[in-house]
């Protein structure tokens, strides 16, 4: 979907300031949000694409004013309510209680099985790559990205829509985020790394010899008819 999160190629946000010796977490609550996300994902309650779409649905002003883990927390709240795991009323009541009475004891629960599940080393490739046969495109083939503006989740960035590029690599079959984010199953399809020349994406303002590589699913692409 088009939204404030899709910032590639946008101007006016200033330089990216790199923090020297940046810690993994800036505040203790960020560690808690990270653990919550890991636990919920390990239990299969929310998948990664639902999490991303939850962030995309934040109001623009709220998104731009939020930190990285504030966005994670907003997505968790939105998805847990949408899935009926908690109610909006329960969330608001608990938030109000902790705001007014921060000394309230937090619930404690021992769950060795969940801890072991969260520690299990699984690569992102193993999580989302699937078996499949046949691909539409081959390495070095020219393609054009579809110029679409979906209302749901997509991994096709706005700045790369309707652009001409070449297939740099065929990566195999992967879970399709556009369906996975909306409870429509995995519906895996081929994914490619596509190379775009900078001038194709940015026009004359592109830097010399600039090239951008983007991983894109097959349904985002069409054969180049030029």
C-alpha cells in the first residue's frame, strides 16, 4: 500500500545520522517489545508480513513521529486486536492502569517450551523459502515492474513501479507477502533480484554508475516489450 513507510526516493527528511556505538536497545521497554514480538511470532499468532502491514496502517503523523520499536509496538497492538486475541477495551484499560499506577506488579510466567522455541536457530531463508518448479524469467532478461497501487501489503516499493530492469539472479520460491499479510495463505512464487540503473529510478539526479538491486516476486514483473 502507499503510505508514509514507503519513503524510497522521497526528499525533505534530511541526512541519515549514524549513531556511533549505537546500543541494541536504547530503553529497557524496547527489549520487552522485541521479546513480545519474538514470542508471538514463535507461537505462529502473527507472521512477519502481518507485522509489517500493521506498521503500514499507522496514521502518517504517528508513524513519522515514532521510533523503531514504537512502530513495532503499534503493530503488535493492532494485530492482536484485529485477531481477537485481546480487545481494544482490555488494551486501553491495562494501559490506563499502568499509566496511573506504574507500581502495579507485572504478571510472571515460566514457559521453558516457548523459551526454547525462541532460541531455536532458524534462518529467514528456511522460514520463507518453499519448493517450486518453473520460472517465467531468466538471468539477464529485461523486465518491467507493474505500475500498481494496492490497498494491502506489498513488497514492491513505490519508487520502483513501472520501471525497467534486468534479472540479476533467480532466488527460488518464497512465501508471497501480498497474500501472507492478509490471511490468504503462503501462495509461494518465484523471487528474483532485479537490477535497475539509477537513472531509470531517479532520472537525471541519479549519481554516476548508480545501480539498485531489489528482490521482487514474479507477479510484480512483466516481460519488457521494448
